[in-house]
C-alpha cells in the first residue's frame, strides 16, 4: 500500500476509534489513539502482519481491540501510555519553553506595537495620545504592573519622560518602522531599569512584585513536593520489584499473580519516577540560575548606586547600559517564575495517571505478597555489587568502560534508561538498575549497564540475542518503547510513524547516580520554617494568569500574613 494511502487509512481508523470511545463516554486524544493503534499492531499476540495490506476484517478487529484497551480503566499499561502521551504533549526543554514563551509574548505585543509604529500623529492631541500608547507599551512589555492602574502609569510616565521627553516624538515619527521597534524595546528596558532602581531606593516600584523573594520561597516548596512524590513512588517501585523477584524464583506464583498485572504496575510507577526526575532536574536548574541572578541583581544595583551617588548630571552612555542590563536580569526572573509555575502544574497533572494501583494492590494484598521478601532500594542494589567488576582480561574483542579510565564517564548515554538489559530479557520484564561501576559495555556505539557481573558476562556473550529479546518484549508492552527509550528500533514502522512519541530525554549515568546521592531538596535551597503554596494552573504550554500566595500557611507568628502576588507577565492583561 502506498504510504499516503496507508496514512489515510490509519487516520480514518483513528477517527473511528475516537468516535467509538466517545460513544462510551471516554474522550481520547488523537495522539493517544494513534499510540494505541501502534501498540495493538505491534503486539504479536494480536496477529497483525505488518507486510500486508489491512483488509476490512483487519480494520474492524483493530478498531475493536483499540477501543477495548482504551476503555479498560483498571489497566496500569493504559495509565502509563496516557501518562507518556500527556508528558510528551506538554513537556519541552527549558530552552524550547522559554523560546516559545517569548515568541507568544512578542505576538501579543504585535498590535500595540503597530498602533505606535504606524502612527501618523500631527496634532497636539494625537501626539499626547501616541505618548500614552508608548507608556502602555512599555508597561505591557516589561510586565511590571497594569497599564490601567493610574499610580503605575504615572510612575512609568515620569521615568519615560526623564529619558524620552515629549519633544522627542517628532524625531521618533521620522524613523523607519524597524528603528521605531528597536527604540521602543530599548526605551522599555531603560524605563524598567529606572523603576527597578527607584524601587530598590524606596522611591517607587509601584506594582512590582518581589520576584527574587517569591522564587526563593516557591522553588524549595515545589522541590519539596516533588521530592515527597518521588519518595512515595520509589517505595512502591521497590516493593513491586521485590515481589517480582520472588515470582521469578518461584514460577508457580506467576500464574497466580497474572490478574494483578504487577509488571505493568511496576512500569507505570517507574515511568512516573522518570518524569518526576526530569521535572526535578529542571527545577534544580531554575534554583541554580536564580541563585546566580540574585547575586547579579545585587551587584547591578550597587553599581548603579555608586554611579549616581551625589551626582546631579550623569552621562547617559554611562548609566543607560546598567539600566538595560538590570531590566534584562528582571526578565530572567520573570521567565524562571513562569517556568516554575508550569513545571509545578505538570507535576500535579501526572498524579492521576497512577490511578490503578490502589484498586489492584490494596494494603492487605501487598502485605501477603511481601511475606519473606527483602525490599531493597536501587542504591542498596548498586552498593551490593560495587566490587564485582568486569575483568578486561576475560574479553579480547569487546570494549568495557570504567569511571577511572573514561573521560565524561557520567555523561555517557546508557541504553534502556540505565536498567539492566540482561535481567529484563531473561526474567520476563523485571527492571533492575544497572551499575555503571561494574563496567559499561560499548557495543556498536551504544552503551549498556548491568546489575551484576554475571549479567554483564552473559549479555556480552551474545548481545544481539538479548537486544532482540528486549525488542520482542516491548512489542507486548508498548509503554516500554518510551520507558526504555527504544524509539529508534521501532522507527521502521512507517505507516504508524505518527504514533511515535517524540524522544524527550536520554538517560545518562549522571541522572542515574546523582539522583541517588541527592539527600533532599535542601541541597538546592535551605528550607524555611514557613511552608509555601506551590503554584498550580490548569493549562500547560504558555500559562494563563498565575497567582501565588506567599505565606499562606503561616510561619513562626500566630497571625498569618498572606501576600498575594501576580506571577503573570502583564501582557496577559490586554
């Protein structure tokens, strides 16, 4: 079947499945349906032949199977796939997010900017109106207060007049559109710098929130919340892993435990753990950036104070660059604030995808399954085999890497997100963390870790065989494609390519080892006595207006002093 025809057939199938689910009261996104189509076709037990054209009966069977799976609300696999699709659609890297955020802000300013740059004012009233528009533009672009608040408008107007008096409007109107836009941006930054400086001196700053202080509270509060979620998830992971280990040693148990979908439950919590680690890593980056920025802010303000100290006239060439860099720094504080808000929201939206655990594994069942079982943490498993290293003399043709002999050892990109491929392949899907210090196998430019030396030796005897086994297992549990980062191995399925989730992050030894060393969020910021409200918002991508309430849960004093702070760039108020 030609590719375009195949894609058209798939699109129709996706539409039909969506309609069927909706008829049963379940609204599903096209992305989720597309991924489910791929999952059902991949699973060999469903009997679809990838090399022949789908017959009408195949299509009916495919639709029926997909709808059944999408309506199965007690299935951890479905929860995991939904979680993966949600994360994939809503998470972007810090750089991508900030780029998009700035692009959206620019587009929102477009109409205000055009009203100024296309203006042909001549009469006095028209020129005054134009000047007011420039003040509004400056406030909207800076995000420091509403252009409808009279006190804020007065302060911004005074700051603008000190660098761009009314008399300059004539010259401004003769500029090209590009030069006008450039001047508007520069004026915004200078006015912003002046207002921030005045605020620091206690002579202004109306409507300017103390973002450094807000972030200094919000970051540890958000980190603490994610840390506690991570702790709960990891405890669950360790229990499921211990029970599954028991099952691999006692095959009779596997039939008995089949209805409980233990493996699928383990994949579900492992995926949740991975996503929390990604978000936490971004928040730690925010914390580090904010710490640097707070120092820079202090230094810039000190420089300004010493420059203007007891001087009546200061050359603009000397002071304007400092105002501009001050404004630029404040934009970075605004960026971090929005970013923290979005990451916090993303975290809270992941929690519902853990729904099936309490239904499948109430405490009494877990307790009976955990009889005679030692529950080990990932760190404990890694420590157990720290000394069992691969002996290079046992291998003549294979390359092994060790921390002391490999540059950037901790940055190597490890296959299967750092889990032991051999254990996974030979135990019907058990996930145990690989231990890089045993030795990392470099095979066909890819890197593999193992949980024991024995596992390393066995895998090294026939890597292709085990890689093949892992691929086959992933066909039966399609959520493993994302969890174990097997995207490349499945990219050959062209007709189903639109169901591929984008690869968001690659696992390195660094993330595997460093998160285990991290005690808690106090490594980022010392936690204050007062707990703070982590911001939540309903949408993802560029956020809607955000309100953060500092001090809501009180502190040392008996009286709660809550401070309501608007975290939104003021552009949103247009």
